[in-house]
C-alpha cells in the first residue's frame, strides 16, 4: 500500500523534524534569550513560559514520529529481516529514539521544577519544594540535556538518510543477495 507508506514516511519525517528543530531552537534561541532577562527568576520565567507553550506541539511531533516509525517498520518488516544492514540501522535508530525520548522526558521534568519554583503563585512554588532536586541542580543538568536532545534526534536523522539509501532498488537487491550469500 504505497499511499499508506507515504503517509507513514511523512508522519515520521515531519515529527522528527519538529522534534529536532524545536529542541535546537530552544538551545540556541529561547534559552539564551531568556538569559538576557534581569533577575534569575525572570530568566527562569521567560524560558519556562516558552517551553510550556512548546510542550504540546513537541508531544504531537514526537507522537507523529513514533506512529510513522511503527508504520514504516511494519511496512518494511521483510526488508528489515532480509536485507543486509537494515536490521542493524533499524536497531540503532530505535536505540537513539529511546535515548531521545528519555532525554526529552528528563528535560521536561527538570524544566517543570524550574517553572514551578519561579512561579509567582505560592501554591506552585510550594509544589516545586516537593521535587527531590534543587533548582540550581536542575538548571545545571538542563545545560547539558538541552544539547543531548538535538544531538540524539540529529543522529536519528543521519540514520534516516542511511535507511533512505538502503531503500534504493539497487541496494535492496544487493543487500538481499549478500544476506543470502552469508547465510
């Protein structure tokens, strides 16, 4: 079903592009812009506000990527099993996706701590105190994690390109023949 495969590819690629682009924009644009604010609380509020607005879009992008990835895996299951190199690239891409999901979830947890702690609402600020990590520690960890997400999603993009090359008809034939020859 080529039409379904095309839809899955578009969901996969568009979701990944938004996930990568949003994380890169945050690391390069939003967070440095927030650092230009006056007080530490103002810096945290500006960054937290931007990330809170992006979170639903990011969640939709990640969901689209995962739905597309699952659809592509089902559509290409024979090629994954039979063409030399495709299983390895698929497993590597799956591992990177898992790491990117973990880094994204962890970054959101750290960001939520900072968001709550910098809130002018007393109730939210009290919630922040219940988190086991300090604001300073969360900020320090976010300085690292904010770069891990675009690095991991960029790695997924590289493997995406490799898999695109592996789908060329000439590569499929030779890959399948090599797999048979080695069996």
